C-alpha cells in the first residue's frame, strides 16, 4: 500500500507541476535568432475540431502535445470519451472527456430550496464521474487507490477541485489490454469537468515521464 501511495503521488506531482516548470522557462534570442513570424497554419482534424467545440462550452483550452498522435476515442456503454492520443512506440495512451456543467448549474439554481424537486449540485458530479469510471476500468473498488488533488496543484489548471485514481486495470480489449491507468478529474465550479485517463503497461518512471510530456495540454481558462 505504501508503494502504491508513493506511485500515485509521483504521478500526481508530475501531472501537476509541469505547468509551473514550463512557465518558469524564459526564451532568449540572439540578434540572429528571431522568432518566426510566418508560421504555417496547423492542420485541425475533424476529430480535433469536434473536441475543440466540446471543450469551448466548458471554458477549457487544449494544446496538442508534441510527439503524440491522434487516435479514435472509445465511445461505448462503459467508456465514453471525446478525444484520445497515443505516444507512438511507447505503449502509452490518454483519453479525454470534458463536460460543461453550465446548464446543469442553472437548472440546479432554479430549483434550489424547492422541497418538491431535488437536483444534485453539479459542482460535486466530478466525484461520481471519477469513481464510476475507475470502477468500470478496474472492476472492483479494491482495484484503485484515490487521492484528493491539493489546491496548489489545482491552481495550475485553474480548477477548484479534483481527484486522482491509480488503477489496476481489468484485462480487457476495451482498454487495449493495458495493465495500469492514472485517472485525473478536475472540476471548475459552475463551469465544467475534465477527465483524463493515462494508460500504460508499467507504472515506473517511464510511465510518469510520458504523463509529464502531456501534463500541460489541457486546462480550464483563467478567471
């Protein structure tokens, strides 16, 4: 159990501290090294365009991480995701799911205090979403370890709350027979929820190195 906690903390730290590292880097240009101004437009695939439309409704921004390749996201009864990436040659994938909670929160505010109508607070839905997905991927509650993301790391993603789950996966074609996953949920109150699931066949340093390569690619817009 101690080893699992340490692995989860390591993954969480790598997922969350990379933005701070990136922000701390400064670019220096000599007189001969001038940033290019004639940058060619980047191709946006139909899948990415659809994902951008989804995340815009939840005030989320996404930057395609270097070295990754777009793949088809699973969309079935147990695993419904909006976008997916893989790292070629590394046995590593990431699935994304983003949901706007704006309309749900408006409806919740409308009936709040009404004794005849009851709606769950959308700001807490990320809890059920994360645990349900972890259970679907692992098969039992004992297959994953959950941890609350500290506020100082949430701030890197402009989030108000979040959880992380280290999961021992079911041996299943639905997850491409991967062995392990790190699932992260991020909540922006009244706005939306981000879920990212990272898959690997090992949970050592290489797994968390790959997570680090994509850890800055998605976040909520700043206030």
